[in-house]
C-alpha cells in the first residue's frame, strides 16, 4: 500500500539564524555570560519515503549534515564552528520537525594557562557537540521556498578529555528558510504491519575505553577501561530495556586519590584507596536502521572514593555492524558533569 504526496523533491537545504542565551548551569561560568549568543546554521538533508522498514516506523525522517557557526559573545569563549550528522523527525502532518545532531566543534579561543586562563568552559581546541532543534516548518510556500521557526539548543563539551570542562549550553530562538531541491515525484510507502515483535532475552558484553582527566587542571590525561555486561529484552522492533553491571578502571582516579591525600589531608583520603568502581545499570535502546540511541542510568555499588556522586548516566549511539557485533560512542556523566567520552565495541548474543 502507498499514499501520495506533493512533489517536494528528494533533498532539501535550510538556513536559519538564531539568537538567545547561555543558561548558568554552574557558578563557575558566570563570568563567561556577557551577551546574547547568535549564529547561523546550514543543513543539507536527504528525504526518505519508506523504502526501508525503519523509515516507515519513524514516519519517514530526513537525515543529513549540518554546519553551525556560533558567536558566544564573550572575549574568553570566542566563537565555535561545528559540523554534525543529523536526523529530522516529523509530527503534526509533517509541520512539526524535531532535529537531533551529533558532531564536533572547533573552539577559536580555548583555555590557555597564560593567555586565556579565564575560559573554564573549553579546555581543548576541539570539543564534542550536540544540538536539538524544534521547528514549525512549512515547505514550498512559494515555489520551492519555505519557512521555519522554533527553538534551538546547542551543547558544547569535551567530555573531560582535557580540563577545564565546565561546558556551555546555548538556548536560542531561530528563524530560517528552506529550499526543496526538485526531483521526480515520489510516494510514501506503507508496507509495515503492526504485528507484535518478539525476541528472547539477549546478553550484551561491551568493552569501553578512552582518555580523560580529573577536574584538576594540569593533572594529566590517563586511559580508562570499562567492562559492561547486561541483558536486554526487545519490547518492539524499535526499543529494548536493559539490566546489567559496569566495572570501571579509571587511571585518572588513581592519580586523583594521590593528589587529594597530599594536597588536602584534612579530607580523610589516605592515598591507598582503591580507584576501581562497580555499578548496576538500567537502560533503554531505541533502534533505527543500523543505528541505535542508548540511554542508561547506573548506581555505584562499589565506590571507595566518592567522586562526583553515587549515580551516573550514559547516553550515546551504537552502530550495529551485524546482528551480533556493534560499535559505539557514548558520554558518561554525573548529572551535568561529564566524566568521559567512551569508545565501545560489543557483542549481543
């Protein structure tokens, strides 16, 4: 079964201007909020029409590339130029668009202990970045031109790859134009049934690693290793719930313990405490073609040093190479405080 649409082409370009604020999520960035950030975003998107099953289940999303330039209106922060891969999802007869992007940003004026010591937000020239855009969108108002407007949120952080890293969030309004590139008229394909999907419980084993450091500037970067084992149960073609455990071997924490025992002896840290940690987790995975969005919440059950908090979060993407093997990129945080960007390789049995 198919149903037709007006010809909007297979690709689209949109450009928008945004203007807004930097919310103060920490008192340590108060001196960095001195104006209203503004910038421009340019996106190129490919439309889907249901040729793949996942396209139909997600209401025919778009996917593509977005470029963003942000003037943070602060001499210590400078400006950021970033590139993302994005997906756009549609609601309300395709007039409401939710766009999610993940990418990498170049910071023009990162922290430097001699020339820019006031920049406590970005400790490295390159940081990871995520954006969320919610727009009301009307295509082809005048020939192939359309309009859109809404909210735009951008997050910049290096995941404690290098301190300092208090990060910055930019919350803005945006307005822009869209252009539908003409193509042959296509129809939305509807062949997916609503039959209930069942699958037995699966066992996942994941190895994660990377490099990070503590919040102490100049304390050095160290490797970390994480072993995760969890079971998942698919609730549908789109989602699964998870229950399992993590074991953390974070070398930066070993150095942090030594530093604290010497620099702050009154805090009661002796210096010989175990730097390893273990936690239990619950999670959810949203599947979309070979990609999936992973969200997990964990609670430490073994944590000799109370670093940040007793609860942690993990969010990121997995790419399923086949039905058994997957690779991933996730961010581990304690609430708003990032601890590490994790590179993952796992199996699902």
